[in-house]
């Protein structure tokens, strides 16, 4: 069974992430979408909230998708869970430069792993979770950037509910 993993912070999930999840789902028997726990960064959403958002927004996707969180090294998680491929999205040359070194280190740490890169769709190339948070903090229109459910969750966050 071919198992792929799509790791990220997903804080919050964007249209760009969602597109990569849909496309990666077609490539593997099972896709794990893994929310990285980063103890040094406080997110807008908690890890459980991010997983809940992912589950809700991906509920229409057919196929075997699992949503998890992990800490520590991604390659250790891959070894333990028989994951053969890491999926990453590429938006720009900057992403490429960053991903190149991560891929090289990952394969040194665990030669059994490979990374599959999927190009961002043109309409999603400028979308990042960081930009979403900036637009959201100024109450900007997020309708072409994130799913409706994420828009609602962001509204709740910023209204302090
Ligand atoms: P971000 O960079 O938006 O904060 P993450 O750290 O959660 O997102 O990134 C997880 C993965 O999703 C990375 O491989 C990243 O390149 C990919 N990704 C993020 N945004 C997009 C997008 N708009 N289109 C395609 N892939 C994306």
C-alpha cells in the first residue's frame, strides 16, 4: 500500500492546501494530512481546531485520508507509519530553494523516503496562511482565499467568541 503524507502547519487551511490535498489523494492508497506541532510558535488556531477544520473541509473527498498531528522529526513519523512519500506544494522559487534542502536532509536521515512536489495552481500561488492571517486581522475579504467554513471560524476568532 502506498502511503503519502502532506505535512504543514495549516494555520489556517487555505484553498491552496485544499487543492494539494485533493490532488495528492489521487496519487496514494492512503494520504495522511499531518499538522505539525510547533512548540515555539503560538498559532491562530489550536492543533485540534486545525484538525477539525481539515476534517470538515475535506469531508466530501472520496478516498482514504487521515488527519493527525505530530511532533518531532517528520521522517521518524514516516518510518513508524510506513509512509513512503512526503507531499509538498510549490508556489515559487523561494519554496523550491527551501524544499530542496529539506528534501536533501530528509533523505540523508531516512533513505527510504522521497518527496513528491505538486505545483500550486495559478490562482493559489500567492496564498499563504501568513497572508490569510494578515488579511483577516484587517477584516479583509477572504472569500477567494479560504473555504467558507474557514472564513466562519476566522470571523469567530476575531470577534472573540
Ligand atoms: P503556509 O506556507 O501557507 O504557512 P504550511 O506551512 O502549512 O503553509 O505549508 C504546508 C504545505 O502546503 C507546504 O508544502 C506548502 O508549500 C504548501 N502550500 C501552502 N500554501 C499553498 C498554496 N497556496 N498552494 C499550494 N501549496 C501550498
